[in-house]
C-alpha cells in the first residue's frame, strides 16, 4: 500500500462541494468530517450531505465521525455511501461490535484517537480494524497547528502493527502540510488528511501531488 492523500472538505466551500471534490480529482480519498456539536464544539454535516456527495464524485469517501454514540450512527454512513468510516474510541461503548458492523456492510472500519489518548490500551483490538487515525490536533476545527508531541505515538502504533504482523493503515489528521508531512511519513503514517494546505493552494491537485511526493520520499517508497 502506497502513500495516500485525503483532502478534507472541512476546508472546502460547502456551497460548492461537488466542484470542490472535482478540484482534487487525483486524491485517493475525500475526507469528510462529521461533527455533532457534542463530542466536539462544532457542527458540520451529516448523512444527507454524505449521500449527496457520494453521488457527485467517484473519489471514495473517508468519513471521520466526531460524534457521540457512534455505535448507533456509524453503520448508517456506510449505507449513505462512505467507503471508510472512522469513529472515536473515546465516544464508543462497543468498538469491536461497531467495527464489525461497518465491515459487514462493506466499508473499511477505523478507530480514531485524540492527541492525549494512548494507543497501547487498544493493542488487543487492532486486528478488528482496517485503519488507525491518530489526531495531530484536537478534533473540532480545521486550520490548527500540528502537534509534534503526537509523532512518537505514530511510531509506537507502527511498531505495534509490525509486532502483530497487521496490515493496517495509519492515518493522521491535523496540521498536515508540506512542512509537517515528512516527519509523519518517516514515523510510519501512510494516509494523510490535509485540509487547509490543499484547499488554500492555488492548484489543489498540484498540492496533493506535492504532499504525496514528500511523503513517499520520506517513507522511502
């Protein structure tokens, strides 16, 4: 599995989502931040928008649920068109059951960790997932500064996956840019969510390629 770039539509123009999706046609994923104003202090979008966006683009949707009660809501995002659904372990009561329900419906299941949440307590659960999302900012808002203190957790997560022979992806989300992506790729990340860095660029597609190239070079791929 090579390096993958997932532009976050949180930094896109919500009035032109189909056009904004087309502006990053060379991306591997479109990252969709679902926030409920309870788990995080921000409100974005929900299933109806995901369903509409899935019909408007051929790029697979990577839905990141920053919501309470993901046990109840996560499977519905697969039905809405998401190809990957991520929920926060801090909000989930039954992560194994929820991951299995997501996978049973045909999508990839991912577990997200806030910056202060360690990976080690979830070592025994790793085989139930397809991807681990390590937040490199506090979830809730785009445009935040990258937290360097999260880089060691990326490396420890990669070591745990290698220890158990697991072929999971490690995704990072928050403050990803040309200035930060290389250290994360070197630490073991392979999927990179980039919002402001991509959509604030003069040429979003070109920025996707630049970020991919920097990560590939740093990861030695």
